[in-house]
């Protein structure tokens, strides 16, 4: 059984991620927490969120664990509030960047970090075997509601971090109809930003639909039309940030990392002059950082691995290309709004537009192909001829190119990434690699 992917248990709500499964996740997680514990439960704006919130609440309270309900909040806000409100764990109900019909359940520890894989596996084992601890009528948890009060603690925290550091720029905000609608405008305007919101209704049936961090094209268009200084786009649960500079250039997590890392180095605050990114980050980022005397260390895909390496090595800055940026000084997890504020503060400190700050990053052409599969292909290496073709491609591309294939941790996709200096060459290799996978899928169906 593989219930938890790279970012929690995720699936189509009410068919794959069912009420029964949510109850069982809560009951199994409660066994790790112990009767009398307190768990914070938050969600994004998805229509199915309230349904899953009720199921999780039932599962926890029936197992003797108190449920503290905070309603619609960004994932990083929930992570911050767990310790602040004296809880032993948190559960975020969100499918992050996925379409509206999906939802997910993410377990966080008392410090706001994802549960270790070993603990997730224990939850999976209990659910798979059905060996739940017996419940007793004398051990029923309480339900407490903080929907109208909890988020103010997080808002005040962010305002205190960046008071006096943010420029009064004209900024377009793509809130993606998601959890950022609860915080971003309030915080940015209180710090002096002239915010122009887009997709600002907390409408779960539209979350991430042609908007947000995964699709910032409308934001880009509006930045150019209105001549705003920049744009900021958040994903469904607001733990990612993608920016748009005044020229319309899309600034992803790699370039955001470059701006923040070089700024920290200038101020002598970048621990060990090292930063962390995943294997998906562009080689152009690595080369640009090298020129500034900053070393990039890579991890497998998933912000969990970025955060783990940062803790192990006492690094303070890490990123996923998709926009998860972890600033360890301020937060235990990726936080789109903190990232936005740190980026704005750096723009003010250097008195340069975002376009100038990212200019040194010369991105290598990179192609990403997503091949739809019936289920996650954990054994893709066994596809006939694929490993040999990967080696042939890597030998041809040399030091200035890479091939990376992995199953998605959140969707039924096999991701094929090819990177190099020559666009036509990487397209050729991407086509050949995708063809081998497609032929294997067709053969399997025959």
C-alpha cells in the first residue's frame, strides 16, 4: 500500500480520497499522537474541504484526540499555528496545485514539518491491516473552533518580520481562488504595497483553474497591460510563489532562490555559502550561483527532502523550481507569502527592479514531458531499452546537459526532463525517451 506521496495522501475527492479513508487516516494518526493530544485542522478553499474536515474531526475525536478547527488557511499558516496554539500535530486538507476535484491530507508535526516517512508508513500499515486500537466511550476528544481568530496570529507574525522593509510598489496578486485569499492582500497592504488582486474570491470550484502559480499567464498579461512593477502568483494552499517581472518574464523558484541567496551572501548571512534545490532546478541556476561563490546542493524532488537536508546541514535557504521556497529563519516549511515579502524586501534593499536582479541567471533549455500512466510507474527503470537510451542521451549532452525521469508523487504521470544547451538536441532526446515509454505502455495494454 502506498497512501502518501511526496506531498501527503492525495486523490479525487469522494472517489479516491473518501470519507472512510479520511476517518481512517485520522484514527491511525491518533495512535501515534496518543489520547489527550490536540491536532490543528485547516483546509484550502476546495468544495470537498469541509466534508473531509468533518471526517478527520470524527476520526480524531473518536480516538480521544481534540480537534482544533481553524478553517481556510494557507499550509504555512497552519504550520506556524500548530506550536503557537499548543497542538501536537496538524492536518492540512489541500491538493495544493492540483485541479479542484482533487484533494489531499497532509500530516504535520508539532514544529510544522511533514511527518517522517516512517510515521506515514505506520499510518499506512494500520489502515492496510485494519488493526486500529479499540475506542472507548470515556475517551472522546473535544472540538474547538478558531476559524475567526487563529489566522490573526500568523498575519501579525508576518507583519512584524517585514515592517519597514517593503517598498510601496504596484503589485498584481494572483490568489488562484485559494488559501492566499485569506492572507495575502491583508499583509501586503498593511506593509504599504499597492496590491491589485486577481482571482481573489475563495471559490473552491475554481481553485488553480487557469490561474495561480501553475498558470500565471493572465497575471503576466495584466502586469504588462497595467504596467505594474511586478506580479505575484500563489498556488492553492499558498506554499508556492511564482513571480512576474515588469517585462512579463516569469520568475520561478530557481530565480527567486538566486535573488535571495545572492542578497544574503552580500550581507554575510548565507550559512556556509550553500543553498539547497532539487534535481529539477535548472543548470543555469547552478552556474550563476557558482559565479557568486555559492554552492548548490541537490536533493530528490519534494520539499520534504529540501527541508531535511537543510536541517541536517544547518542551511537556511532551499527551493523547488515550482516555487516552494524555504526560508529557515522564518518558517519550517515553504511559504509563498514569506517568500514574496523577502523578495520585495530585497528589491527595496538593492533598489533594483526584479528584472535586473534575475538577469544573471541564464537558463538552460529544459523540456518536461508528462506521460499519463494507469498508475505511478515506480518501476520505470525496467522499461526495455529506456536505461540504455538515458545513458546515450547523457553521454551526448555531456557536462552541460541532464536527463531525469521520475514518477510523479501526486498524479498518475511519469515525468521526463531533458536539459542542455541546444534546444533542438534536447527536443530530439525528449521525443525518443517519450516514445520508448509510450510504446511500453501500449505493449502492456495489448
